[in-house]
C-alpha cells in the first residue's frame, strides 16, 4: 500500500496536494473520462451514509455500482466497493501496482503531493472500468472544487449538511465552505442538498432540497437519528442518475433493509466480555448528543465514553454534551492532527495503542465510542466488526 501514502508521508511542511498531477495520473491510466454516470457526494457530515444509501438504491435498480469513499472503515479495501462489497486484497494490490507504474511515467513532484484520498479515488475509477461498473458513487475526501473528485464532473451532486470545518483551509465562514463544496458541480450537474443553515442555503441558491420524506422510502427502510437526512438525500440523488429505473418494490425492500452503517451509531460486542459498544463518528455537539441519545434509548444508561477529537473538531461542544460522564480521551499518532485543546481535569487521556478489547472491557458494560472516522475505524477493527459488505442484493445472499 506504499504507493497510496508515499508522497503524503514525505511531503514538506506547508506542502499541499497537487490536483493537477492527479489529473495527469488519471489521464495516464485512461480514467479521466469515466465510462459511466457519476454521482458525487460532498458536505461536512453524513457523506458516508449518503453514498451508501445512494449505492444501495442503484444496486436495487439493477446497476453495477462502484462506490469510492474516504477513509476506509477498517481497512483500505473498504474505500472501494462493488455492489456494496469491499475489494479483495488481491484486487487492491493489483490496483496499487497499476498506479505505481503510471506514477513512474509522470514528472517528479514539484508543486505538491499525490494525496492518499485522491489516489484511492483514481484506483476506484480504474477498478470500475476493469469490472464493467455502469455507475459511480464518489465521496469527496475534503472540499469540493479543490478535491480530486472535481476532476470527474458529476451527473448528479449530493450536498450533505455543511458547517464550519477546516477553517482557513476550505474557507473562513459557512458560506465560503458551501461555495467550495458547490464548486464540484459542472454546468450540466443536477444538484440536490440536505436542509442547510440560512448562510449555506443562500449560497446554494435554487438547488433542490431533499427534506424529510424526500426519498419516498418508508421509515422502516431508513436509519434513525441524524443519519436519516443523509440516507434520504442519497436515495433522492440516486433516482436522478441517468438511466436509473425505479427498482421493483420487493427488490428495493430487500436491498434497503439490508443496509448496515458501521461507525454510525452501530452496536458491537467486545470479544470475550460483557461489554457492548455504540460506535459513532460524531465530531460536533449535535452528533455527540444524538449518539448519546441513541445509546440511552437502547440501554437506558451509559457507563463510559471513549472520545477522539482533534483540535479542529468541536471539542468544546463534546465536552459540554458529555457532562459528568466518565470519559477516556484518545490521541491519534498522526502528524497532521493536533490534540492540544484543554480538557476537563477528570478525563483520562491515552494514546491510541491503549485502546484494545481488553481495555474497553474494563470501562463498563455500556460504552459509547465517539470521534473521527479514522478513530472509529480503529475501534471497529479492534473488535472485529464486519465491514465487508454494506448491503446485499438478490444475487448475493445476506451473510449469516
């Protein structure tokens, strides 16, 4: 997997990703102009849910869908899926070899690095071509106009809720960030959005808003909590992909009811113990509140929270929402993330390596795990969560 991270790991201080070089790489591999319609998901929160539900609907409609998301849930294989199933180790290794060879034909880096998310995106498009996928669902890594996903103008763009994130990188206000996200759309792109704040709504102008009920699916086929808005947006956007027919009712019910969302208020047993986890990739106060509410609805009470939020996330909001709950705060060993914000004196602070099944089992029987997707992915991996398939189709029986 060295090829995906090589240039990022050797980047100079202040160096940024080189989208132009990513374009040259996609061109060298023959995937700069995709063979299939593209649905692109951008936004600040809920992109993975939106991409998953869009992909499931398209699969129910009989489309062979390739989904590229960022980051992976447990492994890098999770970033590229066909029909909801992650690519195999052999397939990913073959894609890595193809990228490595093509990168060797490019001029050496000069204005930036090839980003991991951009390289997995290009690898996903290459895999889609190899297996004959007839529709692509692409999740932006970060941003919109400035993200490698903008190299592939979408037929449909879905904008999940936008809020102030990566301030100073994507923009200094919600409006500026929304403008950056909207920049992924081309002149012929159909753009749909989840309900937004007034500043974001003003930037998006006359974009079609998908509100509650906008997917046309019954409540039983949609997730509860904050994920519902993303799911409805994904389904509504999938319906607008060129060439997509409405699935038969039975097939739609079968596929959509099989959707799983690891790391989004998903519940998991800690092996060898009586401890149960609720894992949610919440990064702001609203998300933390929703995850805690889901846990209390399921269990009645929460014994402990394990939290990983770098400085640029809503640490203050999480602190306020967690209140007097016992908390273990986790720092990730990633040089691009900072963990310097002041924390309540009663919180335990540990490094990521300290989070093991054994340590989780000491925190109580009902533990909520909150934080970035990178962190929740590590926890899912630690407890052996099943992330191989996010939904099933009639051609692929539901795993036992």
